[in-house]
C-alpha cells in the first residue's frame, strides 16, 4: 500500500480526482476549442450536404431517362394536393360520409386504455367480424404503432416517419450539448475524464444506431428506390451522420486522452532539487579541504624543526 501511494498512479488518485499540475496555455485552449466546435459543425453539416448533392444528381439523371414517368408523377402529386386541400368542397356530404366510414371501420371490443398494461385490444369491423390485421399488441404500445398500410403510403409518397425525424433531431441536440460541455472543459482547463466518457457513450450509441438502420430502415432495391434513389431515403442521412459521430468520438477521445495525460504530468521537482544538493556537497567539502591543508602545514613544520 505504501509503494502504491508513492507511485504516480497513487498520487493521481489519492484524492477525489487527479490534480491538474500543468494546465494548457490560453492560446492552446483557444485553438483546441475552435477545432472542437468546427469539427462538430462539420460532423452534422457534411452528411446533409453530401446527401443533398447525391439526391440532386440522381434526380437529374432519373428525369433525363424517365421524363414521361416523371411528368406523370408530378401531375398525380398535384392532383392529390388539390384533392386534399379542397376535398370537402368538391365531395360535399360524400366526403363526410367517407370520414365516418373510416372512423367506424374497426372497434376494440375490449376498450383497452393505455394504463391497462395487460389489456390486449380485439378489433372487429362494422359487421362484427374480427380484424386480425388491425394489430395484436398491448395497449401501452399503442402510441408507437405503425400499420403496414401507413408504411406503404409513406414509401409511395417519399415521406419519412415521425419517429426517424425525432431520433435524428434528438441526436443533434445531444451532440450539441456535448460540444458545449467540451468547450467549457477545454477553456477552463478542467479534467477531461467526464468529457471522454460522454464521447465514448455517444459514439457507441451511434454505432448501434447504424446497425439498426441497416437492418430494416434502409431499402436497397425495388421501385421505391428506383424513383427517389438510394440517397433519397432519410435513414441513409441518419446512417451517414451516425458514422461521422463515431469518427468524431474516436478522434477526439484520443486527443483528449493525450491532453489529460499532459495536464496531469508531475512537476519536475528533481530538477529543482539537484542544484541545491550539488551546492550542499561543495559546502561539506570546504571544511574537509581546510583540515587537510592545516595537517599538511603541520607536517611541513615538523620536518623543518
């Protein structure tokens, strides 16, 4: 235990946290914080810019070779837009009847509420027949469900689910919080252990998100990909951004680890003590040389006598 307390590791972890013995200069802190902020901005901006460029290139190529189909899709989109906007005026009572039929299409005879964790809804149609396609899931999961028809409609319209948009925005918010915290740590010469842990955890979660996106959210074949292109999918933007999060976390984890190692270097105490020790040796040698000279003088006097 005594040996450990005298070592460098023991000195670093003797208290609650290691002491910053050699803080960085203000100029070095300014340079590192500037690189930190610029790197964070580019981590989010470059994937978005890259995806936009790829989308525009594919769209030009697609319209060049499929201009008739593109024109047809444009007309259908315009027609759908005007129908959705003025549908009530065009259809009159028929539109209200359609909404009523949609609203009364299925009923949950169990009438499950969200706080009833063990309740499973059982849906029937207006004829009293069961509707297994309506979903079999507990009531607590009802707010997170997406039907197959909704997925197909999103694919046809080229839309993105609200869940993916929320995850993308939430990751940016968390990443911005880490960037702000990092600026405070760097500018104030604080211990970098907490910032390193935050970077490692965020990079690990981003790496796991890449695997989940590649597992089912990104489509690589089919008519949908042919129409909008691979980069037209929003999950592709999330995948590329998460890859940049991982790279940012790995690079700055190494940089901050080196910075922390330099900040916790022990002070060069031996270099200060050596000159004083050398002087003390000279001071001790002076009386010895004086005694020797006196003895040699006495010997010479005896010889003369």
